[in-house]
C-alpha cells in the first residue's frame, strides 16, 4: 500500500515567502522571531520543515526542540532539547565570551553542568543573555535557526526565556521560529498565546496565522498525495467534505480510503468505489480516543451524548440525554473544548471537525448509541413541540439510531412533505428516499405517493409514471387515493408533453 503523504508544500506560498525573507534577514545579521499560529493539523510543522530545508541550503545551523503535553512540565524543555542536540553534534563552541556563562548554561547543556550546585546569578535575564550569546557563538558567520515547536504546552520558565530572546535578536544572526496552536483565552496555551500577541504588538516578533486550505488547494494536495494528474470528482468532493481544509486530515482521509480499498490504483489511474461507507481514518480515531481517555467517565458520557445529537448540538439537551446535572455538563464541555474536540460558539457548540464528530460517535458501543439516541429523541420532542425546521430530520435520525424504524420513517415522511410544500424538490426527493428505506409496509404507500408528486413536479416524467402505476397496482380497487394518483400521473404526462 503506498504511503499517502503530500511530498510538496501546498497552499502556503505567502507564508513560505515570508519565512524565506526572515531567514535571509537573519543570515544578514537582522535576526528576529516568527511564530506560526493555527489549529492542530493546519500545517505548522510542515512549514517548519520547509524553513529548515531552506536553512540547510543556506548552510545555517539549525537547533530544534519542542514542548510536550503533561501535567508537570519540565522547565526549559524546548531550549534544553535544542541545545543538547548541539552538544550531541559536537557544535558547542569554545568561545571565551561564554566562559562566565557556562555555569548557568549548565542548566540547559549537560556538557557544561557543574559537578556541584550552581552558584551565582540565576535570574531569567542572565539565563536569557547566556542563551543569546551561545546562539551567536554557534554560527557567527552564517547564522543560526532555533526552532521551538508546540509552545502552547510550554512552561512559564520557557516562556520567560523566550520573551528575553525575542526582545534581543534584532542585531543577531539568529532566527527563532516557534509554533503554537490558536486556543481560546481560557484554554490550554493561553499564556503562550498572550506572550506571542504581546511580542507582536511591540514589534519583537512576527505572527503568521495559518488558515484552512481553499478547495482548490485541497484538490492540488489530494493529487500530490496520490501522485495523480487527474482524479475522479467524487474523490475531491469526499476529501473536501471530510477534511474541511485541514492538511493533516486530507492525508488521513486519503490514507483511510486507500487502506479500506475504497480508492484503488490500476494501470496508473485511481478509481473510487463506494466512498459513502468509508469510515473514520484509524489514526485519527485513535487520537480522539486517547484524548477522551484522559477525562472522567461523566465527561465521556456527555461528549458521547453530544455526538448523538449531531455535529452541532444544543447543550441544554445534554443533561437529560446523559442523565447528569448541568454542572457535570458544563465540566464536560470545558473538557471537550480543552481537548480540541468541541468548539464553543456564541450560542451553541459544535464538534471541531466532521471527522471528530464521527470518531466520537463510532467510539460508542451499539447499545450506548441506541440508549442515548432514545433519550435524545425524547428530549428533542419535549424541547421542540411540533419539531419545527431541522428538528424533524434530527428526530428521525435519532429514532433510527434508537432502533425505532417506524418512528424514523414517519418523521422522514413528514420532513419530505415539508420540503415538497416549500418547493425544495431535491431535498424532498433525498429525504423521501431515506424514508422509503426504513418505512414499514403500512407507511410505504404514503411515501411513494409523496415521491410520485416530487417526480411529477421536478419533471421526472418516466419515474413519476412508473412509481404511480406501481402504486395503483398496489391500491387495487378504485378509491379517492387512487384518483389522486391518477391526477398526479396525468399532470406529469402533460408536463412532459406526453
């Protein structure tokens, strides 16, 4: 099975140009800091790899470290990792300028750690100046690139050191390149986000916010991943719907299609089979499951209830569905937002991606889904009398998941009739076709009657006449219902000049 990874950078021409300019400026002695900010999977690390590649072509020294998630962060971890790699590569300079700084640098560089406790100055300013002098000495002629990734997980000591560096790099051959996720003000990474904003406001750093890819860029990336000049339109539509402009998800969705055999290559051409039944990519689902494993059982129950209610959901329904108090619901929503599974909007909540919603839903056992769906159906019917607008379709979905096919069919028929009444013929046809799949024998005649009317009104004469005649044969003896069908067939024939 081919590896489904994009070999080229797609849709980031402006950002790549600005990074190349920053590298050139650092090489010329005008250093600085650049921070790539965006949601998970948006391509921050991919841009960093491109910058590192360009830096290598320019012979700049590159040091890299990252912060990691954890309840008890290790102080200065990104800096220690980056500078330790310099020692491992034999790059540590024997500069007299560093002699007075070696003891304090021993906190970050194992080779310079003193045998006993470190005496002397330990202030963040002194440590910051020590790191600055070391970076200068590492590559005095060509320059240095310091890459610090995942700063949303950085400890306070790392952020204080980063602030000093960013404020004092303008006259150095050093570029500091950082990445962090865009978070809500009260979420994880708030301190890092606040620092980056402050640095940008006072001109000590540049911020490159990364947005989602446009549909054309996603199509380019899809072709590049599969090394194909042309692909079926169905593949592009499927990837656009599921990946939603997230480069990581483009690769994940394609990998899932290839792994499941829904997308196959033969004689140099890719062919798409049944894409509708493709599941959630395994690696993505595993990531969602691992995140859910870190929260309480009550929070998992609430988030599962939210998934049953749909990608967008009314939080006020979660208590009755999950069987918990509102305080537990709010705690679960905070967990979901913190885990980057759920997004809080002005008056509602939604799952961050369509695949996130599907992964949470797929993680429920079939009895769990059925139980939660039954409770959700009751909660929706109680909260929305008459099931106006989209509530009717949601109720039908819930009834189907709860195993009540008769109720699901009746609700879909009602939704289809509503679409027909307002002239939304394409929607009416889709909804009624779904109703026909689940309707009981007693309800199927009513569904087919509505479908006949849809076919007649939308100009599908042959289908209207065929469905109408089938219904007449089923009805048998003349009746008012049969007379109405005859009229519907006649109108379809007239519309088709038959």
